C-alpha cells in the first residue's frame, strides 16, 4: 500500500508548519464525542464543513458546505455522518475571489520532483489545461514558479523541504490563494509513501491515512492481518453477491487469474479480488481464508465456486499454506456443502505434491471437490473449469 | 547504473554477499551451485546479526557459512573478491546496507534487492548512487536474477532442489524471461522449460513503482546478449514502462522476437480499482490500463495474447528448442536431508581413521610436540610458527604449579582430604580459576589489545584505568620489584627478541615504565608478560587481525594455557594428599572471625 492519502487536516498542518503559519482547522471524528469540539468554537465566525476522507470531487458530490453559521455545524456533521462518512474537517470560512485561485502540485518521479502550476486554479483547473506549466524542481527553477504564483522567494525551498522530510509522493494545493506573498491552502491533498513511517518522526502516522472506500468487516480483518505480518495480504470486495470467489497467491499470478474470470465473461460475477504472498504461516493463511469464506457464504448468488490459485511459488511453502486453507474450509464445511460450493485449485511451488494431495483428500472427503491441479495445468486454465461448473448448474 | 552485461556475467566466478539472512533462499542458492558442479558455494559471506556462522547443506553434505555483523567485519581477502550482493534485509534497511556494500566492495558489479516496501525516496536515491558506483541493481521487491548453470542470485527459480531441476536451470538456452512479478517470473520459467526451450537468463524487475533496473534496461540487455534469441515479458497494469518497450521495438533498438502478456484487464470491473498485488499495479489513467499497454506492444510488433492460455501457446511457438543439460548432481533425495546434530572442525572419524585437524592422529602424535598440538587445536588450525610453539611449550612448563598456598591448590587439597576422587578434586581446583585467581592473563591481554587497537599511549591508558579505579591486570607483584626483577618475566620476554614490531610487548613495557614510578613493585608480572608475548606472536607470526585477537580475548583463550598447565599441579597435589592421608580439613572457631553480633 505504498502511496496513501493522508487527511486534509494533517496535510494542512504539515504545510502551515513548513511556512511557520498557524492552522486553526478542527478535525472531527463522528464516532466520538465531537459536540464538545464544536462548543469550543467561536459563535460569531463563519465556517466551512467538509468530508475529510480522501474523497475526490467533494464539491460535485455535495460533501462540502460553505459559509456556515455556528448553529448549522451540528446538523452538517450529522448529515455527512448519515451518508456513511466518519471524518469531517471544520475551518474558518474566508472570502476570496475565484480569479485569485491558483494551482500547485509536486509529484515524485524517477527523474526528480515534477512541479505543476497554474494561475487558473480551482475546481475547473482541468478545463484550463493550457494555463498549466510543469518543470522538474531544481533550485534554479524555483524563482520562476514563485514569481508566477506571487509567492515570496524561498517559498519553493520550504515546500520542497517539507515534501522530502515527510516522504511525500504527491502534493496538490488547489485552490492556492496567495496574499502578499504568503500562501493560503484552501484545499490540500497529500499522498505519502506509507513505507516511510519509520523516517518521519510521527509527522504523520497510520492514523492519518484516509481511504474513501467504506470497508466490510472482512476487509478490515485482512488489513489488520497485513499490518502485523511479514507476509503480504490484500482483500477487496467486488460484487458482494457474486458467484466467483478468489483465494489467490502472488501479486502477478493473482491478476492473471482474475483477468481470466473477466475474459470468460464473469467479471461482474467476481465476488472479490485478493492475494497473499511472501510465505505466510499456517495461522495467517487460515485467518485470511476465513475472511474469503465469510464473504462467499454471505453472497446471495445461488451458484458459487471458490478458486484457489497461484503460480509456481518461489519460496512460499505450499504444504504449510494449504494446511491453513484446509483448516479454514473445515470450520465451514457443512455450510459450504449446503450452498453447493465447489472448490477449484491450481497451485505449485515448494512442497506442492504433499500440499495438493492433502487438500484434494479433504475436498474429496467433504464433497467439495471441483478440480485440483499443480503446475501441469496452465495457471489460468483452472478458471474455465470453475466457470463450466457454474454453467452446468444454471 | 552500469548496464547489465549478461554475456560477461556468464563468465563470472560469482562471489556473493548476502545482506540479511533467509534460510530457504540461501539454501536454494547452495543447492543450485552444487547441482551446477561448483566446488564451493557462491555465497562467501552473510551480513546479519545473531550467530557467527550458519550451517547449510552443500549437496548431501554440510558447510558452515560465516556471518558478520557489518560489512566491515568481512576479512579483507574476501572483501576484495565479493562481486555480487543479495540484499535480504527489510525495506527500511535496504538503502543504508546497499550503500555500504557499494562503498566497501571494490569488485562489486551488481546486486538484487529482495525486500518489498523500500520507500520511494530511498529507491530513487539508491538508483542515483548506483549510477555513480557503476553498479546495476535489480529490485526492490525482486526475487532476483538467474543465469542457467552460472549463478542464482535470489529466490528466482524456486527454493526446492527438485524445482530447479524441473525448470531446467542447468541448461544454457535462448529465451530471456523478464517479469515485474516474482511469482510470474517463476511461472514463465517453468513454461519455458515445459515448451521445450531453456532460459538464456531471467530476472524479476520487482513490482515497486521505481524499480532500479527498468524493463527497458532488461530488454536492451537481452538484445545485446548473443545467446538470447527471444524475450518473454510479463507486465501489469499501472505505470507506462510498456510504452517505452513498444518504442524500443518500433524504433528497431530491440529486434529479437518478443512475446508479452500484460495482466490487469479485470480492473475494469471495479468502480475504484483496488491496489492489486504490487505497489505499481494501480492504473491511474486509461493509458496505464492493461489493455492499452498490450495494444501498444502489439502494434509495435510484439506477440501478445488477450488470454493467458493463448499466451502459453505463443511461447510454444518460439524458435530454438534446446536439448536439456542435466545437472551435475541430482536433486533426488536432497529434500530428505536432515542437518547433523552438531558440527566440529577439530576432529573426525574418517573411514575408521581418527583425524585431528584433518591429519591422521598417529602421524600428528609422532611428528609434533605437545605444545604444537595444544596451540593448534586451541586455534582450530595447524599453526606454522616455531616461535609460537616454543613459547607455548615454555609457558606450559612454567605454569604447572605455584605452591600449595594459592586458592586453586587449597581447594584441590581440601577436596582430596574430604575423600573425593581425582576428577572431583581437580574440578574443585579448576572451578576456582576466575577473575581473581589465574584469570589475569586473559584480563591483561584485553588491556594490551585495547591499548594498541584503541591507539592509546601507555600514559592515556593508565590515566583512563586510574580514573575508573580499575587495576591494571598483568602489572604488580608481591615480592619482586623494579630493582629486584622477576627472572621468569625476563625469560618470557626473550621470546620477542627476534620479532620485528612487538607492539603489544612494547606497550606493556611502556605501561610498566609509568607504574613503577608510582610504586616499585608495580612491575610487569608473569601474567602480563605471557599475554603481551602471545599477542605479538599471534599477530606477527600467525597473521591475526585485531578483530580475531579480540575474539580470542572474548573466549578466554589466553587463560587456556594456565588451565591446562595448572591441571598438572592440581592433580599432583591430589596424589600428594592421598599419600599423606591427613584426614578431613576443618577450621577451629579461633580461625574464623565472628562478626555476627556487629550491627
């Protein structure tokens, strides 16, 4: 999960402190006792209320309220919370003219930090593509950016230092309003490199990460599992009522198998995408499998298959990981049988002969067997077999 | 970054340093080496914390690989030979440890980074440094590089000996496999083997956003390599590398046939596409989608397939089928190997012959002095120096006994008088040896070593120890004084007469010159003299480095001669007591001061 968005609240804190400016925004977590936070705000000021959860196009989605009175804040937060959002940002509302809105972004690339800027910023920045300028960030190119945007000299060096020190991958300020050379960050989005946590001295932490997706309990369990393991785990629900569920291994192989489901015309029937890799132990594989089974059993589709597949592993122990899979399947074997679920397997790697034999014996005994193959079957070819069984049942 | 030259690598005698340890991967490299018919493992050193050595199988037998805490601890002779690194440490440690490898290994030409999760900023910085050092780096998140029959740098190709055989990794072939994914690189390697071909080389780019060796560079390496006649490529959605590859093909910079598969069409199913398995695998724009990239490659002349199954058929149709070259040794039975319970480099029973340090015991006994055998066995190899042998012989004789008054002798005598047997009485005396009795030789060696290695002057060391209120072990005597010298010390120091440097002895004498000015009996004593002469002989005649000498100090090597020699004295006292039969030893009340009523 290398590039992740952090909250607007944290982003603005980082930017303001880079310029020695105060930041007075208030960060609300709708699941806590936030009313006290509102009570502490001035009754006479005007406010902006917006969802702070990494959602794109908030204006167009109606997730930003402008020029609000203190008495309106509570209702605004409740309205956003009712839509399923948890994190809200409240800031003082400041008047500015739309033509003062500029745009500034920095992105890390292999060649260096790429700066893009425009004096025609705001929500319609994309329709003004001609006004957008870009250049690689160098000390020598800073003055031209500063002059174009009306920023004081050394502003870009402050911004670059904040970018580097915080291991940012992407920084976007839009709109940027500059008054007397001093920047105002009306909106700011930062993507950080999530792997850099040990190097940023808690300038940002995992608690600042924002993901617009609303997650299932199963996805949350896998997230937790991934954060506490040396191995890698991912799980994403596609169609909760799908008929094809995937238990895949390997970053690349998992996409090949998911692709084949799509190629077979069952893309919309895909219940989930996910993968595990990096030699997880038996218990971790068990926990992960339990989440996939849970999603599958909840699906209302009348016909379901589970595809367990992966490439020829380099170092993941197939015997150990499949043991975890068998243990998880065993806990729900009756429910799986009741729903007529069949399991299709293609996997290879260290100790695959033993691992596959154990899994086949279990599936056969429990009447869950669809097909079990090792490297003699082309990786993707397990999918047509699973799909054929779905078609036969229709 | 140095562009990677596969033809040149094929002629390389690989000397690999592993940064971090990973049992399965290291074992698989040793299995590969043995099956390829190499006489020694390609891995020369492991840099990791924990133990000093790790034991691995090399074929059916076992070898022990040295483990060093830092790259600086690797002996110079090995440092000069290391030409490849395999970085197995965690993502956050990769930058620092790889920089250290580049800065300290003069023969280094390239390396692989295995860890996933190298911060982007570190990857870009490391890439820039690798260019400066003229070194190629593959990764991060790469399972490595393999050249059939030559070397295996990483998990690539599998970790089970049987896998290596099935994938024909000992057959020099003509298909280059390049993949962003570690799992799929192995899937492709297997497909190359099962379609009647063999690999010319294979490498995993790694799924990170900024791989240090790009697909473009891998393609150009395949184009330059005469043995390669076709390229098989696996890519994923996300990133724009495939447009650069398409450009290589359409501009004619790569002329060899390419078969390619780009995974990730399924992303179209998701409203907000998930982060697929790899960091890079997220299509931000339409251009980064699997389909668009596949189309671009196809237009440029690559053979692509919409479905993976069709793709495998394309591989089957590649030219240049290769006859398999069997590995020099078979993988059969290797999965059933069990490690030995203990390892020994001192002695062994070889076909009924007892050997010590590799030499037939009887021959060793007939042709060598006891002192030579003692010092050789203590050091774990046959020493060369006659001076060392003669000195040890003298020390062993000199230290046999120092009267019945000293603690160890008294304890032996008491145990003997209590009716205990030989070994119990001897053990009772030996167990007395420690910081205050008999242990001063090692303590003195520690001080002389610290003085010389820490670039102290005798004055600064004396001052430092005095400030800490510590005794200088090896200095001081009850009876002898500067004007009444200890004749034994004079004899011991004679052994340095022909040494060129004798820096430890000079240092010890420098300390003595200062201490005798404070008090006449603070002279270099027997313990201190043995310590400094041994240090000088080991350093000058046997080539011990400071670190090696420190290890000897840490393991109490310098006391071993005392323990051995004084055992003679303790046993003598035991026999003597049995003959005298004095009865049990007991103190009277008058011989114990009663302090029990003192508050």
